[in-house]
C-alpha cells in the first residue's frame, strides 16, 4: 500500500532579489518525500541545496508554490507556528552548524530539549545517549570554540538527533569530516533510516552518501540572473 | 497537569535565554551598564546643580529624554548583537515570542542595573541628596523600561522573518 508523502513540494519557485540582480534558483520544482525515504540532494556549490533545505525546514519561504508538511502548507504559517512544527517533527543541522560557541558540547546538544520543555533528568539522559552514539561522550564539557571543525560537525548532527524527531534535515553533514568519520556518520544515518524508520533529507557534494540513498535529487546550477531593472516576466538570460 | 508541565518548560526557556543573554555577552553588557549608569549619574548631577527636579520641570524632562535616548541606543545595540544567537535558538525550536520576551527581560535588567549604579554613585558623591534621588527614582525606572522597547521591537520583528530575508538585509 503506497504511503502518503510526509513532505510535498508543489511547483516551488525561488527567486532572490538583490539591488541589481534577480537570481532564479528553481522554478516549477515538485518533489514528494515519503516517510521511509532517504533522500540525498546533490549538486555543485551554488546549485541551491541549502536554499532547498531551508525551504523544506520552513526557515525560508519560496517565492511561489506550496510546501506541504503532513498535509499543511507551511508557506502560509506564522513563524511561531513554524517553530512549533519544527520542534515536533524535525531535527535540523544547518551547513553553517550554528552552534553557540560559548557553550559546551553538552549544553549545545541540550538546547532543542529545553525548547521542547523536556524535564531536566530526562534531558540529561537523552543528551548522554546521543553523545555516546556519536562518540563525543568524553568531550561533553568542552566548549565549542575548542573543537575542530569535524567535531563541531558531529555536535551539530548530535543536536539534530537528540529529540528523536521523525524527520532529519541535514545540510552537508559530512562536509568537514575525515574519510573515517564520514563512513561512520553515513552508517549512522543508514541505521537511523533502516532500523528506526526516520525520514532523512540530506545534502552532499560527494558520491558516498548518494550511494546509500533511496532517492537522489540532482540539482543543476542553472540559475538565471538578470538585471533587476528588467521586468520579471521578461525572458531571463543565462549569466554564463 | 500537562499545562503545568508546559508552563514549567516555558519558564525554564525564559530563564535560560535571559541568563545566557546576560552571561554570554559579558563585555558588551558591562559597556552597556557603564553607558547607562554614567548618563543617569550626569543627569542627576546636572539636575541638582541646576536645582530642578527631574520629574517636574522642563529642564528635568529634557534630561530624562537624554537618558532615555542614550539607554535606548545602547540597549538597541545589545539587542542587535544578540540576534545571531536568538536565530540559532529559533532553528532549534524556541518560538520567537518566548525569545523576544526573554531578550526584553535582558534589556530591562541591563537598563535597571545601569540606572541603579548611576543612582548609587550619585548618592556616594552627595549623601545628603537621598530625598532628591527618591523623587526621581520613579521617572528613571520608567525611562529605562521605555528604553528597552526599541531593542525588543528589533528582536521581535527580526525573529518573525525567515532566515533568508534577514541575510538579505545584512
Ligand atoms: N540571501 C541570498 N540572497 C541572494 N542570493 C542568495 C542568497 N542565498 C543564496 N543565494 C544564491 O543562491 C544560490 C544558491 O545558494 P545555496 O542554496 O547556498 O547553494 P548550495 O547550498 O548548493 O551551495 C547561490 O548562487 C547563492 O549565491
Ligand atoms: Mg549549501
């Protein structure tokens, strides 16, 4: 029996407007993501991977089109409702990692649990468990500033996992990792998909992750740029 | 039971954001407190020199306006600096309303602490002016509450935008 998609993008268009340019990233992008999908989005730098992830996570709004999460069009939700939806359904790791540098590993990973009102004892248990899984248990007391980029990447992934959300949205999770840690993270993600039935949406620029995906979306760098002075309806011309 | 738990969680969130807003920007916050306290001190000092009350004379009102201006510019700057962290919290599921409210508490804390230090310093250099100071205390507190508003508005508005809209403005 075919399942219903957990996330649907319908005819999504994204345009960035700067002072002198209009940059068209996607137009007419439609995509169905099912609960048991391990979707890998690949493409070169600037192809729009991060933009797409932000739209899926409700951190950015498309210029037009719909994004349905569990049947609800999130492009119309207020920021408060969006943050509640994220808290309920998604674990997110941004490309910029966005860890709080003054805090320790433990405190950073604990944050999503505080946002969800999880009581202290339960929080400690959950943080320790995820740090153990990701191999950072011994470094819980360290401040983020004192970690390597690779270790920070792992903290960012741990923070996305800690609430045990049904959907994981990870933007280039293996970007700063050495080959061994990359292998480890890939097998971890695979386990989350196979054994715990998580929906994974992951971007990458390398093949390795794409090899374990159930679905691959290849984004092409095909953004049109045209001067802002021209009307949007005017035929766009390629920048290169 | 469920709402009680929800409330406890919410109070903890507010407490967390507020204490970290104060703790994590130590230098910035100290500078803010120094600016606010010195403006309050000089206003009190001038008012006493001119022999006018802060809360019931034209000169007094203009001094109060000056204090409010200095404080609100300072607190606005503090709010601006805290935005990046608050945006991270938003991604992690803290709702914008809770974050803005907590940041407002941080700004009020800085304003009131600055004003108190300004008053204390004033009292130290002229111990006989306690009555004069008490007359102005209410107006000073009101000024600081008012001065926290622009910073609060900045945070509330920014957190109600999507990330891309913000980076475009940056
Ligand atoms: N806020 C923005 N304003 C204008 N252009 C942007 C903005 N964010 C991203 N872009 C542009 O959109 C394109 C896609 O960016 P991004 O989604 O980050 O790509 P990727 O993650 O695949 O490297 C790039 O050309 C980038 O310069
Ligand atoms: Mg990217």
